[in-house]
C-alpha cells in the first residue's frame, strides 16, 4: 500500500495550490485533475436554482488580491496562498490606514505563524487572513488594498463517478471539494475517494458505487434535490473527510445508529484491531448531516482520522501536504476497501436442510477443509451459517454472534451455497 499512499499524496500536493470555494473555476480545475484519474460526469447548476430550502448562490472567482505598503511591497499576497483571502470576498480597490484595515484582518493569536481559513459565503464582505506575526510587524500608515474578484450569476459545479455493480442498488461515497489550500480537510478525502473508485473498478462489485465530489453543504443539498426521485436506490453511504492525518481512525455513525454501514465499519475496525473511535451521530460535521436529514434518513456514516476541529492545524495554513502522510491515507483506503468487501458480500441465506444438521462429510465439505491451518474455524463457520440461515440473519449477524472473522463466515457460505445446502 505504500506505493498507493505515495500516489495519493502526490495528488494532494498537485491539488493544494488551487483556490477552491463553493463555486467557481477552482472547483472546475480540481475536478479536471481528478478526472485524469477516474472519468467524471460534471454537473453545472445555474445560480438561482432552488435546491430544497436553499438557492444556488452567485459564482465567485478571484484573480488576484493583496495588501501593499507605501513602498508597493505586498505584505499579504494571495499569490502566495489562497488562504490569504476571505472566501467569497467582494471586489475591493482602496487605500486606507491600518487602523481601518484591521477590521478586515483575521489572525490566530494562539498560533502566531499560522494563517487561518475564513469565509463569508452568504453575507457580502471582504477580508484578508494572515499570520499574527505579520500583522504585528506592520507599521501604522496607509495601505493599498485590492481584491480582484467577481461575484456574478454563474453555476455551482459538482461531479459524479459511477462504478457499475451487479445490482442497481447504490452505495454513495461523498467528499467535499470546496476548501482551498487545506490538505487534510479535504484533499486527503478527495484522494482516498478517487483511489477507492479506481480499486472498485478493477472488480465487479455487487452494489453500484456512486462517488460524489461536491462543495460542502450546498453541494450535497443540490445533489439530494436533483436526485430525490431515485434516492430509494441508495442503500448505504460513506462521507470521507480528514482522511490523511496520523490520528486514530474515527467512524461517525449514521442518524439511524444501527444502519448496516454502521455495523460494518464497527466490525471491520474492531476485527482489524486498529486503534479507533466510534462516535454517535450529531447533526453537525460534514455532509453526512445532509444525507441523514430526517426527510432522507439515509444510512450514511462518516469516516475520518482525527475528526473536524479535533486537531490544532484544522482550518489553518498548518494543514499543508506535510501534515498528511502517505501511510495514513493508505490505511484509510484499506479500511474503506475492507468495509465495502464486507458490505458487498453480506447476504441473508435460507437453510435448505433445516431439520438437524446436514451431513457435510458426504458432500465433501469436511474433506475440502482438510489440512487447512484454520480447519476448526472453518468448520465452526459452516455450522454457524447453517444454524442462522433462516432468512432473517445476515452473514454479518453470523460473524458478530459467533465471533468469527467475516471472511471465514462468507467463505463457509460460499461453500454451502455451492453444495446446494443454502440459498439467498
């Protein structure tokens, strides 16, 4: 997995300089790059479109922004980092004293050499983000302030990639593409989602997997509004965010709390003996709160490493490519693959010989196990599958109740199904 981790990290580094927001050319440029890895269907939704209780806003784009001192030297420069400008800043071209400019400056006094990430999506405003030590070094005087941006009717852009499955029922994998130069939140999520899509495309999965690359909140709401009539196809889902830091894996349950995806992630994380946390659902966080809103109530959880706002670097310039590691992203990807492997194989079976135990020996089932290092475990898996194959219990139920690995249970089910002893 190291090579895959390095490839994902390279994608993070490539995307990092782009200025993203909830709309605009930065999102399109991001999707263009992702589209080099997996084919995307890109959607453009016009400004003013009603999406549930929201309205698609005007599109924001920015070409340049700076604060210059009396000598013309740029003391804050958008060209150095997209974080330097308050997201969605309206155009400004003025000269003003530092005393007036201060009201439009954002810093982090507790981390004086970091630049914060701030936005003003739905309230017209302008501003700059800078390190506290930079602000402290500015002398009083006049400063040229320029924000060369546009806020005009345009579009909200999002994209989908679909991995066809054996059935039309869908698993959605969602990540947000609106944050500017923030590596963990959420370029790591974009990278893991993209390489997960590539891995699934090499198989023939049972479910159809739909990957959604959308701006946070308004993008997920737009997707839900445009897909409301077919939302019943979505059987499971996972939001990927903060997927690259070195903290322990954290799974946030769906609103239901006992959805199949919740049980699968808990089983996989526990069985793998990875250090992890399982958190209950709260209506705050990433786009799981949109998919889990009460009208939809989808079985969608969220997988992170350290959750949002759980690390000091969150929403600051310290969340850079050095903050995320190839190993951590590879581990997040591995958990996703393990979880979806369970999800794809989890079935309910019916025992076709339910009166007493069927004779496994004469069907060659015991002989097939001979010499295996896990013979006893495999035999127990067969007995458990036979006993709980009543049309009510899934293979995950069997694994949880028996304490056996899901792979052993699913392998036993495959052998019993081939022998004609159980059916779906």
